C-alpha cells in the first residue's frame, strides 16, 4: 500500500474491508464492467438512472485495496447525483490522480474522494483508482463492451 497519509490510508483500508453498496442491483438499467489487467482488478457496476439522476448504485468486484475502496467511495459519492454531477466528479477525480502535483485537488467538490490524491505519485496505482470511474462513465454512456484500462 502506497503511503497516502494516515487518515486517508485508514479510509481506504476501511472501504476495502467494508465496501459500501457492494451488491448486484436486480433492477439496474445501466451496467458496465471494468478490468485492469495490470493489477488484476475487476469491477462490475450496476446503476439505476431515473430522470437523469442516479437513484441507486451497486458494485461487485475483486482486486487490490485501492481499486475496491475507490469503487466503494465512488458509489457513495455519486448516489443521488445527476449524471452531469457524476461526470463532473469523474473529471475532477481524473484530474486529481493524473494532473500536475502542484495543482491542489478541489476538496470541496471531491470530499472523501480526495483520499486518492496521493495516488498520482504511484503511476501503477492510478489505473486501480481510476478503474471504477471509467466503468461508471461507460455505464452512463450505455456502453455494452467491457472497459479496460489498457
Ligand atoms: Zn489494483
């Protein structure tokens, strides 16, 4: 586990051990799966989108702590949000983990997701953190094909 700072590390460990919204949605109307072969992470994402709002979300998956905690925190962050707000979070998260170091993350927008800011110092783990978000984007766009970080 990369050193992401104690508080944030605890958050990631907690969400890996106790993933939130870890379930298959029987009435999902959007689904996507994601695969990060570099690390062996897999995510299956289930969404219920009604009137442009994410009214329910669940995921199943396996892989490293970063990928599973990222998926868990993502489901909490986007539940109840509009699809536009979810896409804005996707962009902010993506920028935080791939952007220049001297650019501070938008903590007000990102909230607990800022726990992953330190990941940008570990290029191999960036794909782990991003995997659930790329899967979310595919689900929102209605993609049928599994997404891959490669
Ligand atoms: Zn991983």
